[in-house]
């Protein structure tokens, strides 16, 4: 199946830690970023592994690019008590929303 850039092949969904690939799933080339439930399943699997074999209270932080900006994914991670950072484009309505948010709402 052609990729989203019109090449035949596969696209890998990969999770890395300190430069090492710790989980990977090959998908057909037309799947992009957060397609389906693959990302959520991968995160759940890795969180379970860390918490069951290391420590239940270890802080876990995931870093994503904008292709994974998905409220349902964020809610799932919050329910598993993991943190995340996701980069995305700052559209004017987002900038306005941030500017209108009172300082005390940001915590810390």
C-alpha cells in the first residue's frame, strides 16, 4: 500500500527511550501518526511493563510531536497517571486562550 507520501512501503510506529527503540509496530504506509488505537495500546503496554517490573510509583513522561495531539489519547494517559508533552502549532485561537487564562490557573 502506498505511504501518505506516495511511496510503497510500511510506516513504523516506534517508541524510543534514550535512543533505543523499545517498541515498534509496522503499519501499512497509508497510516499516519496516531491512526486507530495503536499508539494508545503501545503506551498502555509499556506503562504496564514499567509499573509491574520496576515500580508502581515511578514517574513516566511521554514526548510526542503534533501528529499525536489527540484529547482521547491525553485522557487515557491521565487515567494511567502518566505525564506527557506534545508539541503543536500555535494557532491564533490557542494563543488568545492562553493569554486570557489567569496566571493563578497555571499553578506552580
